[in-house]
C-alpha cells in the first residue's frame, strides 16, 4: 500500500483497518496530524503554509470530533503494531516532516519493522516532479527497492510479523 501526502494518510488508515492484507506500507511525507502540533509546521513550512493544511483537514472532517478519530488522525491509533513492514519518507523542508518522523518512532516502539528516511534539501511535493527535483527519481527507486525487498521474503515473515 502506497500513498504520498493525504494519500499517505489514506494508505496508512487502510492498512490499519485491514491488518494482514497488505505486504508493506510505503508512505511519502504522510499527512497525519490534524492538530499541527509538531515544530516543523513553524520551522519548515516552505511552500506549504499551516493554514493550507488546516483547510485540507477541514475538508476531510464532517465535524471537529472527526479530527480526533484514528481514521483521520492515525497517530492516535491503538493498533499501530498490526502494520506490516513500513517505509516513511519525509522531506527536510516540509511542515509534515515531524509528524512522519514521529510515526517512525511510534512504529519502532510498537515492534513494527520500519525504515524512516529524511530527504535533505527537499520540500513537500518533490516526489511527483522528477523534472524539477532530480532527487525524486532515486527516491522513487528507494521506495521500489523497499517494496521489492519485502516481497522477496518468505510469506511467513513478510511485514515484520511471523504467523
């Protein structure tokens, strides 16, 4: 399961709601925290203003209470330990950076096989624009290599959990 930005939120929630279905979760600068409580919203908001992020969250939620539900705010999930092997890529100059890296720590503490990688010098959205951001192509290869590695394992040990 793969997603970037808001798609990272959707991919993560889909994996959390369907444990054991996906072989891996591949997240690129995932959008995870409706509260915008991490420092990167104030220190790394290059080209992506916190007000924009708040607007996106308002489009997701039918009510303010929805913003506290793990289906919209997956950092609140109590079942993170059910995730398969997970890759989380963040960008140095991205307000979402710290929440993605916080997810990496939560997953590691939960016993999930997780790889977190911060792409230096990049901002939110670089992934989709290899013609503008030359590093996007090798980063895409990194994501593909992680997926390939997981899929080459014996089925009993895929996802970091044994059955």
